[in-house]
């Protein structure tokens, strides 16, 4: 076997963007709007804010704002930039939905795109910013698209006021035509700066056969082969979800055990930041004093420019003449499965719900004598660049949420990625030296991938977006300069829902004329709508909050809404088990946690609140116990979710207090359960927000087909929907229920169910 040395690219001073500082800053000085395109890892996110800071764009008169579609990126990038600049977190800060560390001194602010949208509502001209950077624009997240549309109007307005605002759009791929060839958006086409990618060649190896469904097993076999047969260099595996990531991590750790008696890998990368600072200083001096030039870019291996190279080419000069078969083949061999402790593999998971301190591990060098192997979801595709990766294993799939255009029913589905994504993933292997990408699918399958994935705004319900836009007094949503407009039927569905919730003023006439007017999408916002728009939650939940002043229901509604908007409150127990012991353990846990949930569900009217009462009980009990990790583990709750609920409760409480100034609400860690009467009011409040989400149980005499057994009929769907076995209402099956959403897994299941029954 080939010995694995410790080889980590601690710090790579050839961040391509550093060579472009002057070009970028000149373009920004001379144009109000600039687009910067550069391959992932070229240094856009970490360096451009620093260029602007050094050029004096963050004087006391205004700050530099950077938006990220992902929370992970906003937090980790603000920390990285603060460190590189040797500035405190009070100066380089972040703000995400639930939290932030922004102060009066903040000059560089990283935030999620949703946060900036809320700020536009308070101050349309964004007067506290001198520069706004929209990062990761290629991801085409819904809020990013809207921000670009809004900023296309804000920039000229600021110009007129004599307080110019600079807008910088940064993107990883080359598809910027939606921004540049769009007169409605930018009447003057902004300049596009292409950052030389300095990507090393990546040899792409396709599988001859595409595995039917066991791509996880195929990943395992491929990693084993790479680790046994190929020279040192980190491995990055792309899978689709958290459960898959954990299961592969366990299998790999078992196959190549690594004893943790060595903390060398755990120390911080401080020195690399120090080097970065020194390097930058020397770069500055070089520029100022025009010293004789040492070519800092001159390395023994000259990077290949992106674009010149055929990335799919099978040749790799660096490896030519080597007798190692890098193509590995797709078959599997028995010995791969055997445990081998002579080859430690340092296996780390990476996904967006992972705790930040665990996420940070991937940036540190692995312990000496080990090889780094990161098993990641899509987060590693463009948002985060992991150092030292030489081999990429790409399963070719991604887990995505799909929404039915009419009914809004959502489901998570695993689908093929786009060609652009596949190329992004491959590119992760060529950051520090020539690399290899193993695609676990054939080249024929790849040719069938769509070129790019569609913008999010064309794929999901847009009612929250439309409410925010109406609150900005954009009445004719249809005329808005969307980079890519959502389908008209989605806009119409949103307008109708908002009218039904009372958030928009209903057209005064009836019948066809009314429909026509609604169809024109020009209903103005109502006073209720304005209140709803101030709550940082979707319109249905905002309506519930708006109603809850009555009978002291606000603290409960705030808690229910917080719990409903946080993803995955309960520990995931439906994961595939790796051993029989684990199967038994999961079964035991399931039974125990269901028992606990029955207790939280209470009695009488409380019990009729169903899943929502369980949420309320879970939060109440967890807070009472001090919201500890231990309590969560013992009671089947996800600790991170509970912390998020706590933050959201705090934030919603503040939001409600600012609307109802005399409410005097606070987050009570010892919240009592609601009274019987309050539980009944709460059911009415929930129904007011989810009025179109009512389902009726199909009665025995109506049973035409066995598939309707124990099923419910909704107004929106022809197919039967069900109460999930894990719901406390599963045993009761009330005649009428209201549900939060329908999610399709093996069947159509209602989530967040409560009973609508006469007392
Ligand atoms: P881009 O935005 O163009 O994708 P970034 O600015 O995010 O590029 O990254 C530039 C470089 O900085 C990458 O090589 C990456 O590995 C490194 N980097 C970014 N964040 C960290 C971090 N937290 N720790 C160590 N290195 C980091
Ligand atoms: Mg970036």
C-alpha cells in the first residue's frame, strides 16, 4: 500500500482574486452595479469585503452588507473575515434569522438574504449601507432574486438623493445572462468581472454502470479503494442527507478505525491566518513601494486556467507515467469491507444542521498520519471550500424540496443534480493540486442532466414573498423586475390565499369581475396585512399571531408558531440501522418517546390540539428543565431545534411587543399549560390561519377502495391523506382535522395535525 503522509495545504496564498483587486475596485468606483464571477474557492466571499473596507467603503457614514442564502455561510464567513483582518466580532459581525452579534461598531455585516429583505421594509433606501454585496447569486434562492430586483430600483433612487449605493453581485458559475440580458432589471448592463479561476485540472472518471439505488454503498466502496490504492490527499464525498452522511461515516470509521489519542489536528489554524496577514501586508507594500517583484504566483506547478481546459479529458500530465490505475473501475471486491487499522481515515460529517463547532473541524488539518475524508451534503458544493481535497466522490444526487404548484403539498425527493452542479462538485478536487472526481454514474446519464437547476422562485409557493412585497407598496407584483418571474398561477394562488387570510383588501365587487381583478394581482395590503408583515413568519402563522391577543393566548401561539417553523423538532428515528442492536435500540426509543409525547398531549380540549399540544408540551417541559442537551436526548428532542425555538420565541415576543406596545410579553421559562378554555381558543386560532387545510375522515360507509381506509379527504387533493403513526391523534382519528402541511413520503401524510371538533 501507499503510505499516507500528512499533507495539508495549510494556506494557499494564490487566492486568484487577490490579483484582481485593482480591476475590481476600479470597476466598483466607476459603476454603481458590478457583477463578479469566479469559481468557488477563488476568494470572493472572504476577500471582496476586505478590499472594500481597505478602500474606505465602511466609514462611519455607512457599512458594508453581504447577504448569503445559507445561514452556515453567514456565520462562518463573518468569523473567517474577522480573523483574517484581525478585527473584533464587534466590527465584522453577522445577523441570521434567530441571532447575531451586530453592534454599533459593526462595519462589515454578513447576513442571510431574508434579513436584508426585512431591513428594506423598515428603510427602503437602506441608508445605513454604502455597499451591498449579494453573494452566491448563482444559487438563485428566492430572497436573493427579490433583493436583486429591489436593489435594481434602490440604486438609482440613492443616486438621485446624492447618497450613492454600490451593488455587487457575486456568482460562482458563468450563467449570469438572467441578470445581464434583462433590460427590465438593469437598463444599463453592469460590467461583469471574471476572476481567473486558477483551477488545477481535475480528471473526471465516470462509472460504466449507474447503480440503481445503492449509491451510498457504491460511495463506500469507492472511498475504500481510493484510500487503499491512491496517493495522499483529502477525499470529499457528496451524499444527499444527514442520515446518509452519518451512516456512511459510521461504516468508514469501522473500516478504517482512527484512535483519538492525538490532538495535533485539533489546534486552531491561527498560524495560517497569521501568514495570510503577513502575505497581505507584503502585497500592500509591494504595491506601494514598487519594489523589484518576486513573483508570488510562481509555483512549480503552473495552474491551468479554467475554460482552457477540457475538464472531462482523461489525460493528466501530472500522473502520466505513473503505474497506478486511477480509474479504479466500478466493481466491488470483498476485501474492501474488512477493517484495517493500519490506514487511519479521519472521517468528518458536514451538513447544514451540524453544530457550528463540529462544522469548523473540516477547516483544520487532519491529525498526522491520517487522511481526511469529509462526507457532506450539498453545503460543500459552493458555500464552503474545504482545504486539501484531491478526490471527490459524487453520487450525482441531491435532496430537494418539491412543491405542488396548485396545492402547495411538499415532499423531499432525491433527484439527479444539474450538469452545472456536477461540474462544481468536480471542481472541489482541484483547489490545491490536480485532482480526481469519481462520478458514480455513467457519462450517458450525465448527458441527460439538465444544464442548470431552475431558480427557486419558479418552484415554490410565494405567499410570504407577495405579502412582503405588498408591504413595500409594490401592488402590481406582476410588473416587478424579477430576474426570472414566478409562474402566473403561483402568483394568483398567493394573492388568493392572502385575500382569504384578510391580508389584502378584497376587491369590492363579486363574481367574475372580482376574480378578474384578483387575477390582475393588484390588491393593496390591508391594515391586518401590515401587522402580519411585521412578523418574521409565513402569512398563515402571522395571522394566528395577529389574533392571539385575545384571552392571553399570545405566549402559546408564539410557542406553537416557533415550533412549527423550526425544522425537525424530534430526533429522527426512521433512519436505516447498521446493525441488529441498533434496530432494537431504535425500536425501544420510539416506544419510549411516544409514551412521553402522550403525556405532553394532555387531556380534554388540550388533547384535541393534537400535535400542536405535543409541541407546546415539549417546549414547556424542555424549558422548565433548563433546555439542556441531556433533557433533549432523554426525551427524543433535537437539542439544536429546541435552542432555535427558544431564540425564535424571544424574537417573536419582541416583534409582538413592538406591535402591541402594552402587551408586556416576556418568554416565561416556567410557562404553565393552557387552560381548557385557552386550548379551545387556540384551536380556533390555528383554524383561522390554516382554514384551507381542513380534512375530513372518510367514513366507513363511503369506503370505495381499500386505499381510503383510515384516510382523510382534503379540499385540495383527489388522493387520500393520512395521520402519521407517530402522531398522538393516530389512535383517535377525529372526524375533522386541520393540518400544517402535507408531506409525501411513502404516503401523503399530514403534519402538525389538530382536531376541529365540536366540544
Ligand atoms: P469563494 O467565495 O470565491 O468561494 P472563499 O472566499 O469562500 O471563496 O474562500 C477562499 C479560501 O479561503 C478557500 O480556499 C477556503 O478554503 C478558505 N477558507 C474560507 N473559510 C475558511 C475557514 N473558516 N477556515 C479556513 N479556510 C477558510
Ligand atoms: Mg463564496
